[in-house]
């Protein structure tokens, strides 16, 4: 499923990529997949969804997701400790 997501993304089919990333996440629960999905949402300027997936990845100890959340908080000057 992850490979299908990568193929869809490489073809600029973001909705298809999102579909397959979500299936991969449901199947494996992998923090890397959660992070990748967050990056896709961020690239589409869907920050609420991106933050949600960054938080899920960070909760599974994904350092890159933690960094992105920190940078976003600095950009927004939002220091709420959720």
C-alpha cells in the first residue's frame, strides 16, 4: 500500500496518495507513514490535518514530526502544550 501511495504521489495524484497512505497507516500503524501523510497535507496547505498527523507520528516517537510541530508552533507563536 505504501508503494502505491508513493506512485500516486509521484504522478501528482495527491488524493490517491492520501487514500493509500491512510490504508498503509491502518494496516501497519507506522509513524513514518503518519509523518509522510502530514507532509502531504502540509504541501496542500491543509495545516489542521497536517498538524493532526504530525501529532500522531510524534506520539509514536517520530523525531521529524516533533521538529515540525515545534517549528509550526514557533511560526504561529503558539506555545500551548497539548
